């Protein structure tokens, strides 16, 4: 009888652990961000060309580009972590300096170019 009671206790403990872990809500986007950072969506229309194939966790640098009679390119953000990417754009983790630089470049009519960093 003690063996059956012990087995039932083990099954009940395993089931309660499963229920406790499966009922926990998944982490939201805000929970995935580092301290003093924000999630910023860069729409595909802001990009000078398609972004390279990106995965969450990739790190990119961003150049701002101006075309025309006096074209130029200037780096504006470094070491941005990719949170997601699809045909609509790129979701990045940014700090206040990077978010301001990206928004200012775009409001000045510049296009953005995402450069994927090497993992080596």
C-alpha cells in the first residue's frame, strides 16, 4: 500500500509541476528588453534596400544614406540587437541615443541601411 501511495504522490507532484509551469504566461516583449532600452520598429520603407536575413539575437549597425547630387553615408547606430524581422521591417532593441539618432536621420529625409555584424 505504501508503494501505491508513493507512486500516486510522485504522479501528483509531476502533474502539479506541469500545471504550474504551463500556466505561467509567456514573456512579453517588454520582459525581453535590457535595462534602459526600448523596442523600436524600423519600417521597411525607411530602409535603402532589403535588410539582410536577420534572426532574433543578431546584432546590426545602421548607416544613414542620402542620395542625389551630394550623396553621403554616415554611421548612426552601433550594436543594435534584433528582436524580430519580417517583410514589414525590423524590430530592434535601442537605447535613448540610438532611438534619437534613427528617428532624426529619418526625419531628415535619410534612408537607413542595416549592416549585419559577423559573429566571429
